């Protein structure tokens, strides 16, 4: 059960975390998700792996995904742990939600 007025955050996802069957076991529920797009990033495959990654390109590239909203700190830690097997950092990004840009974060490969 969620505590009243518990601080929450959002995370933009673009790969396996978009799937309910992946998300539910990690956080124990399927949070509110909204379709969004980030610009200036490119999505591609990681050599030798089966998961995608995004890299900031600074160009007109865009990546479609989902903004997962109202994540509790422990839920975000669970998603970070899951992603840490693939990515090592979170990076700021502006998510376009139906023409309105809002600041959030997404996972990306470190290095």
C-alpha cells in the first residue's frame, strides 16, 4: 500500500521495461504509463546483447517509449537495479507527451 503524499518520480523507458510482464514483477504493480517521445536520442541494439539502448545524438533523432509515472523511490531503485545489468546511468531527457515537453530521466549505457 502506498503512503499518502509519498514522494514519487517518473522514468522514460523504451525497451523491455515497456512490457507489463517485465514491469509487474519488478515493482509489484503496473504503474500509470503514457506514450511519449524523446528527441535528440537514437535507439539501437547493444553489440552482443538482446536489449536496446539509447544514446544522445544531438540530432533530429527521436525515440518512442513510455513514461512510467508515480514511481516510489523503492520502485525506481528496483528499475535501476534491473537496468544496471544493461545500463549504468540515468540521463535527463525532455519527454514529449502530446505536444507538451516535460523533464524526466531515462536509462542509458555508461562509459
